């Protein structure tokens, strides 16, 4: 290598380290470090001073070396006060959160995929306007949008008054503080997170593939299922993760639109930390929720990486 190229490569290496180092530093400072602190708090005794930097090992003259870990907060998530396993408020909150997150993801996909498909097939000069309509809700406060649904779904709200005026119902239908209000609010809020990744995948789809499928005798519906849907799988997976993960720990929507029975894990963590002032148990709840999301994603990414290596080999 000539001296000129050697000096150029030497100048580029620090820049490359900076480009890679800034995101890595960001992840360590704002994700890894807070998670370690949260993990340390989850194994701390409530009777002690809540210090996440307290040493895990302590030494006394009478007891010698001791491991300062208290796992009772994790055990209490599975065992109630009577010693029964799996019959606790926390298990119910986890299952309820999974149920709402799953159905919200399904509804967002059911509603978002057709719109993303229409958006990708729209003329090029119309797409910016349609994209602006998708992103327009982000220009308004998240809290105000959720409060607006309270005015729409209330017993004396806009929807019930409209149905009464049209003569379709004789008395208001209870819609607020139900499963319906929860799913409507969560689907409305997270629908753009499904539309945008699916659109980004569909807009790059080569239309000649569909023409080839039609030439081979495939009907439009069959070509859609055999060509379009498989090629948009990456967008579907990305949109599903962008919807499912935040829905799992949602706090604002269950608090404003959910009833007393719609207790999701985000509300339970809030109550444990700020109402009961039990920071270790709240930290244990949060750690279990984070690991329940991160570990399956890590397993899936590792599986996809292994499949890609096999295909390349």
C-alpha cells in the first residue's frame, strides 16, 4: 500500500471508531447501566437503604462473608401470601398485558397492512400527503389524544349521542372503561408504528414479480398471498415488534381508558413504586418484563442469523 493510502486509512479509522462508539456508548449509558441498577434494586432488602451501588458481598466479624441478595421479591411474584403458586395479582397482570398487546398487534396489522399497501401503490405525487396523514397524530400530545377518546366513548360522549340521535339505540352503550375502550385506544395510538415499517417494505417491492405471477396463472389474491405477503415479512415483523413491545408495558391508556379489572403490568409497577413505595418489588416486576421481551427477541435474532449463515454457505 502506498504511503498516501496508508495515511488516508489511518485518518479514517478514528472516524469509524467514533461512528461505532457513540451508539455503543449510548446503549451502555441509557440502557445497560439503568438495567443493572434496576437489577440490583430488585435483590435489595426493603429494610436496608436502597443503594444500587452497595456491594454484593459484605464481611462481618461474627458472620463472615455474606452475599447480599434477596430473592423474595421474585418469589412473591409467583407465590401469594397463603403459599399458593401462580395465583397472584402479578401473574394476572402479566397475562392481561400479553393479551392486550397481542390483540392490539393483530388489530394494527389487520388495519395497517391494507393502508400501507394502498399507500405503496398510490401515485408518487400522492404518497407524501398520505404519509403526512399517517404521521399527523404525532404532532398532537399523546395524552390529549387518549383524553379525546374518553370524550368519544363516554356514556354521554360523541358516539353514544350520535347513535341515540340516529335512533339505533334506546340508551347509552357502556363502552368506556371496558376491553373495547382499551383495544380501541391502544390500536389508535400504535397504528402508525405498524403502517410505516410495512409501507417501507412494500414500496420497494418489484411489481414485475406480481406480473410474473399473473403470467404463470396466479389469481390476484393468490399472487398477494404467495408473493406480496412473504416479501413484506420483514416489515410485518418490525411493525409487530414496534407495537407489541410498548403495548406490553403501557401505562397511560390503561389508566385513562381501562376499568378496575384492566390492570396491566405497567400500572402494577407504578403502584408498587409510588403507592406502596416498594421499589425492590417494582424493580423485580420490571426486570421480569424486560427479560420476557429481550430474551425471545435475542433468540429469534440468533436463529435468523444462523439461517442466513447456512444460506450463504
